């Protein structure tokens, strides 16, 4: 028996809950129908909105429901049901102005709007904040707790906090939407806490969407009524053109347009318009044509009256809309271009940082290896010297010469390693490029005197041509390039041609051209990589060092080569030091 009573009690609770839900659903449906019925009745927009706001306030049983709608570039209160006159005077406008009274704008050209109302209207809310809904509304059941637990940065704007100052604890801002745009908002306030639930917020958002559609439809109907006024009262062009192209009527606003066409009432319109009119009547098709006239853009609606075989044309000035579209399009393109450019710069910077780290690591390694090798090589060199002094067998000379040669080559490798690891900022002074070139050529000839190589100099610069550069680094660049050239022609009768010229753009160019073995295309792409080489001797650092030193001077180094055809290396150096 107890089980039956208990079961009966549970069933009764479920039934009561179900009845409450049904009543709530019926109440919501009734409100929807009443709002829709209100906007379908003939009347002024303000009267209809007042009725809708009153219905919502009655449904919520709250103190305040108000509606903001767009007016020019601001969103003042269009309907107020519950706020005091003093509150409205202080909070009516949202746009922010500078000291001169000019409206401040964001990067997209939109007016900057104040407080949380501006965040909702411009849809700049953040979904990770609990006081915003996924549909773009703001809500709180305690403004006091919200202000105490969040910063302006958390809220996404500088808030005026006037609602809290007036004692309103529960507050919600519901966007009034038309399509994907916000044309205003509903504001609901109450001094009680916990007015809002997720369910009634979703319902209010639905009502905001209904209101947006109804308001926009009403405005469109008002526009049509204005167009349908007696043509002489219309401030925009109104024309009637017969199927054969004869202009039957033009109001005063259309006369300048006819003058521009070179016709008047009773005469034929221009050929392109005659074709449009004839086509509109034949196909009974309405069209909208954009027309630029005297710095303005008009939309001409072509409305055919087939039975009478004429077309009525109603003009509307859309200049501001077109300008706004152009600004948005330009800003969008500019933004996309800047994003693309910035992204490219970030990737480039990241690549440079990766390269710098890699080169730094390689430099550390090079310095360590060079240090570890120099000492044993020194010992070998001294030992060779002592053996030569104490030798009794002259046959040892050949082996000692070979040891000393290899020690010398190893020393050069170590020098390259150290040069790479110790590249430093250039120490500038005025130097004669002609003299340094000749010094490096003479040094190379002595070093490679056993090779059958001829050097051809084609110098065009004056002997006393000065440039601002680091003389030690310039010598190192030329020495490394000449070393590579000699090594590439080591197995044949070689020729190295050296030329220089003033490029007339503030730089001089020094070219080294040899008839050596050349460089393959794939190898050419990696030519400046540290330690990259196809030679049996060397470290692969010569051209890496050259490239780094040339870059330090603000110059560039270009290499052209074909396998089996030789190589041409051109170094371009600024005549005057680059200052940043």
C-alpha cells in the first residue's frame, strides 16, 4: 500500500512539472504571436515597438525593458519602459567623441561605441567569458559581483557602471538582429538578483531576432511608401518611360538627369535605356540599376506596367552605402595584405632565428675543434723541425717536407674555423680598393706559384678610389675567393680574370671569373652553407665567411657557374658605409 502511495506521489509530481512546462511553453508562444500580430497591424514603428517592449516586460515581470535602435551613427534609446529621465539623459548615446567633438572610429571605419552596449552591438564579445552567450548576448544576475570579480580587460571594455550605481543587479543586453547584423539591442534591468536563466535568455534572443526582422521590414515598407508618394513630392528621380523609349514623365528631381541624357519629356531616352525599358516590359521583370550622377550613386528601380506598356523608374540615393562598402572592401584588402605581409615576416624572422642559432652552435663547435687541433699541430711542427736538424739521412727530407705541407694546410683549416667563429662587427675606415686587390693577387700568386695560372686584370677604377670598409675583412673576402679560383683550375692551364667597376648606384662591383671545373646547379643552391664542400681538402667555410662579411658591409655576393665551364663571383660593396 505504501509503495502505491509513494508511486502515486511521484506520478503526481511529474504531472505537475509537466503541466508547469506546458504553461510556460504556452506563455512563450502567446508572447511570440502577440509580438508578430503587433507588427502586422498598421501603425507607426514607435507605437509597435512600445507595445512589444511592454509585452516582454509583462512576461518577465521586471522593472525595466528598453530598446536601442540605430540612428545615424549612434544607437540611442528608441523605447524606454522603466528607466528614469535622468538615467536616459546620461546613458542615451554610445558613440565616443574626441575633444573636438569628432566621432572616434575603429580600424574598419565604424564609430567606437561605449560600455557593454557597444560590445554587444559591434559583436566584439569573447565566448570564453561566462557573461556572454554563444548568440552574442550579455547577462549577469549580480552586477555587484561581476564588477568585483572582473577587470575592464576581462570585460573587454571600459564600463560606465551606471546600471550598478542605480541599484540594478540583474542586467541583460540582447542583440536585435537583422540577418547577420545587429541593428540595436534589448536592455532588461531589475534590482532583484537571479532574474535570468539559460532558458529565458535563449527565448529573449529569439525575440530579439523576431524584433529585428519586424523592424527592418517596417522600415522597408516605409521606404516603399515614400517612393510611392506623389512623384512631385519625391526628393529623388522618378521617371515614366514608354516601351518605345519615349519619356512620358519626369519629376523635378529627374530633370537634371534628363539634361545629362540630352533629352526631355516627350523625347526618346538614350539607346541603352530604350533597350532596358523594352526588355523590362517584354519579360515583365523588375530590375535595379546603379547609376552614377554628379558625384552621387543612385539605385534606379525599374517597375514595368505591362498592360500599359511603360516602366516606372524610382531613384534612391545610395551614395553613403556605396562609400561604406568601398571603405569596408578597402579595409578588408588592406587587413588581408598586412596579415599576409606580417605572416611572411614572422616566418622569415623565425627562419633567421633558427639559422642564427644553428650558425652560433656551429661557431662554438668550430672554435672548440680549432683550439683542440692547434696544440697537437704545433707539437708536430716542432718535432719535424727537430728531426730535420738532427737528421743523418737526406732521404727523410721528402717526408719532412710532406709533413710540414700538411701541417701548413691544417693550419689554414684551423684559421678558417677560427675566422668563422670570430666574425665580428666591421671596423670601418677609408681604404683604397685597388691596393687591397693587388695585395691579395700578389699573395695568391706566391702561395700557388707552382700552378700554371694566369691572372688577367681589367681595372677601370682610379688607383686612388676609396671606399669605407674594414680592410682586414675585405682582404679575407678576396683571399678566400682567389683561393677557391686557384683550387678550381688546379688540374689544367688556368685563367682567372679580375674586373671591377662603379655601378653608378653607390656601390662598386669586383668580379672574379675562372675557367675551372665549375659548380653543379644543386650544389650552387647550398654554396653558402657552413661546412658544405665537394673538395677533398678544406672545411667548406671559405664562401660562408665571405657571405657573412659582405652582408656585414651591407653588400651582396652573387655566384654564377656551370659544371665544366667555370665560375664567376661578383662582390658588390657600398662606397659609403651604410648607417641605420
